[in-house]
C-alpha cells in the first residue's frame, strides 16, 4: 500500500540538465535502477515532452522512439510514462509510445489552457492508458483559476490532475492553498510537481502531500530544468521519516542516484544566482540554459534577462523571446 505514488522524471525533466544528451544506454541503466528500487512510474522523453527535440527547444541525442524502446526493455514492474505538450507532441507520438507499452500519459498545458488537452486525454483513455492533466505555471494564477482548469481536465476523463510549479516560484503556503482548493473541487487524485529554484522543492512537496496530494514527482540527484526538481532520494528519505509509505527502497534509490546518475551529470544541480532569479521572477524552468547562452552571446547579465521575461509573463513555448530580450538589453547597454 502506497500513501504516495511517486513519479520519477529523471529521464524526462532531468534531460534539461544534460542538454537532452542522455543516450538510450544511459536511460536503460537509470530506468533499471529505478525499477529495482520500486519506483512505480517512470517518465521518459525529451525535456519538453515527446516531439520536443527541435531547434526551438534543443535537439536530443537520440529519438524519442529509441529512448522508449531502451527503457521498455529495461523495466519489469514500473509503468512507462510519457509527457505530451499539445502542439509539440502529436497523436503520432502517442501511437508510437503505445508500441512500447506506455501505460501513463501526462498532458501538459499552461494553467489557463486545459481545453487544448481534451483530445489528448481522450485518446490516452481510449487506448487504455492512465491520463493525467498537468497544469504548468500554476503559480501564475489565483487558486480559483487552477480549480477551474482542473475541473476541465476531470470533465475530459483525466484520472488525476497536477498542480505544477514549473518555475519553482511558490512557497509552501501557496502550494497548500492550490492543492487544497483543487482537492476540494475534484473527485480524482491530485499531484504536485515542484522545481527547486528557491530551494523549496522538498518542502513544497511535503506541503502538497499534507494538503492532500497523492502523486508527487521527483528526479534522481534533483536533475531538471532550472535548479532542478525535488530530489527523489531525498523525498523518499523524508517520507520515510514521516512514516508515509511510498513503496520505494531508500537504500536502492540512494544507490541509483549516487552510482548510476551521479557519473552521468554534466554539472552540479545547484541554486545559483540565475536559477534563483528564475524562481523569484516566476520564469519557466527550461528557459535557464537558453538564457545563459543568449546572455553570453549579447554580453548581458542573465538575471536581467530573466527579470524581463518574468515581467512579460512568458510561458513555455516562447523561448524565442529570450533572444529578443537579450538583444534589447544589449542595445540599451550600448546606448
């Protein structure tokens, strides 16, 4: 019996931290270790979901299909999970994932745009998958709006709905407020996905559980966009101290993080000035590495770029604005 169902997204959100360069062998090794540790659901794909490998979002080393094939062969008990952002991932991507026995589909939309995920939820359900609505940038609207959109996902047939702190911008009281409101409004389970840009991913995940969330996301070593995600092995240790059953073996998931993921990391996953600014300004997590590159190219301060993007209330899919903002700041600096 699990009090919390954990979804590990090392092989999806964690791809941001390695510039989407995990190989199929890397993915198979990590998935095998997660499966052995007892993780129930493992999410796989480009950091921006199936179909995300592109000039706009960054090219992955291999195709989604190669990754799914490798992971499906490496796991015995865990469910294979995919994430699709409507407009990036398509029906064909979901059909391809089904060939590799994907059992869970998370449909990710901006927190005000659940309606664009209706057909994706229904397709997943029609193919026997668990279908979750995934409301990104949930910090950016009032709890009432999050509830409104969660109810839409429920009406489409979603099996669960997520409050997602894509920017790592929320504090525990804000997480509790949103989770509690959604939990009171829907009859399906509620989940939480947190980023660590202000060092609060673990605390926010605990707050989400205490407010009624029964799905919690994490990544090994905290790999992920921005300063990363809630660290899976730390989450399991914390829940163990709280006597919250996860079904995950603490020693085995610690070993997976230390021995399997640690050597594959491109850089430490830390809360540095830019990622802290990302959370403080409320900017989409995957903008961080793009911002570093644009700031270096135009000779401007990364946090200045992020603050401007926050003022513009940018959302995922508007990565092109990073270049525009950096260029404008450069021209202003020259003047």
